[in-house]
């Protein structure tokens, strides 16, 4: 019987050899926005290791407040040449890669403020990052975005999409999760605008998707990264019910999203009462588009509990105990692809080893992998 994890899958005009995705993970190795020269080999090793699709960590579009901090890679200007090298290296290794296009918004104010002013839909944000359920009292930062601000950000995403096509990327991912700018419009806690961008919380995201679709054409894959939780509030929810979720997802589908990359923290957790489906399953059902599910896949269950103090500074042992559950969910159509983060940071050949049954050679995630581009 063919392993569901290693069956081909098509997204738009992109053919994937399997269902394994390298989750977007920022490495903080881009001083002044210039990606470290090691990025190309870092991604190529994952392609050589059998990953079906690589999604870069967040890359800042060409807007003054877009970057999360001074070490987040840019996706404009001189940085584009380094991204071109990464694309060439991944393709030479037989892989496929998308850049994750991002704007941090007010997220860039936490936990370390960059030397530029953040922007947000209503200028409402929270204290520095916490891992608890309560992120603390809100705070006001600057002024709400003007319509001119919104137009400039939409244009910056469209230009980044155009550059991605020119560089030979296989698709793009728009970062609409984790409390970054687009997510700040989706979340009622941070979007309190009285205008149409507040009355329709999906409007800003949909305008960005539509602008990107207009420049990349009909066959070029557009993925949208979506989450309920935020980096500063793990209990946050942009949608309390399936109906509210559908109201956010449908405009994105209509605007041109081909794939939803769902950040779940725990892939097995039901999203709404009365159903065992996770967030990726609900978005697939409501939006009619394929989805990626991630959150602890490939790790021992004890290491899957995000939110523990120092979890990223702790060795996370590999485990395949839950992969049969993942396979069953793919077969029954709950989601289509799986995203792995720390598992693939720890072992670049995770996909090839699992496909070949070399389970006893899998390497754990180790904190030292975050020191360099390993």
C-alpha cells in the first residue's frame, strides 16, 4: 500500500512529489535585511532530504515598517539576489520553494522593539510576548493606519509577488497568521476600525491576495498562512464559530488563495465543539481549498506541548507514534499536506528517512541548530 505521506499532490500549476512541507521558520540570520549566504545551502539540504515543498521564514516586503526586527530577511532590494541563489540551489536539488511574504505591523514591537515605528489597523497592541493564556492589558502604539497606508502595504505585497515570479519561485505564501499585520486586521481585538476594513475584517487580506493574483497570473500558487493563536497570546481566536471562520475564509478564496497553511500548535486538537476536525479540516471544508496542517508532527508527544518554559531550548526527541493518525486524516480528506518545523530543523533528511523506513536514524531537534543555518 502506498504511504499517503508520499503520494504526489498538485497546487495550482505546481506538482509536489509528496505531502511533506518544511514549515516557515525564521532564523534571524539576516543583519540589516540581507539573508546570510548560508540560506541557499540550508534550504537545499532540506530539498535533498526529500521535502516536497519548502516555505521560507517570514521575509519583509518593501515597506518601512514591514520587518519584525533588524535580523529579518527582506524581500526587496539587494536581498533579492540572495533569494535568487536560494531558488537555484533548491531547484538543483530537485525541490520546490515559496517565499513567505510578510509585514509585522505592531508585532514588531514585541519582544524587542525595532528602531522604526510599527503600524496596525487600530494602533491597539499588547505587552511583550507571554506564553500564558492572558497576554495582559492592551496598549496604544501610534495612530491607526490611513487608507494611504493600506494602499502602500497592498502595493508592497504585489511587488514582492512580482519579484518572486521573476526569481523563479514555485509560488508565494502570504503571512496572515501569528499576530502579524494581516492577522491584526482579521482579529477583532486589534481591529476596531469604524470603516469598511473593520466591518469586513477579511477585506485587507483579500485585497492583498487579489493584488498578488493580478500580478502572478492564474496558474501561480498562492498560499495563505492562517492561525487562531498569536505569538503574544496563545488563547487568541479570530473566529469563535465555523460561521465566523467561513466569513473570513471565503473572501480569501474568492480573491485567489490556492492553499491554506494552517498553524495549529497541536495538529490533533479539535477546533470547534461537536467535531474532531482541526482548524485545517474546517478551513478545507468551508473554503474548498487544500490545506496544510502542522503542529508537533514528528516529535515525541512530551515535546509537542508548546508553551512550556524553555521548550525551544530543550532537545525534542523524534517520534513517529502519531504518524498513522496523520495518514488517516489525509486519507479521509481532513487536510492534504503536513508541515514540520523542529523535526526538519533537527534532521534535514526526515522525509527521506521516513519514506525509506530508516526510523532509527532520525535525529532529534537540538537547540544548537538555531545558532547557525544547519
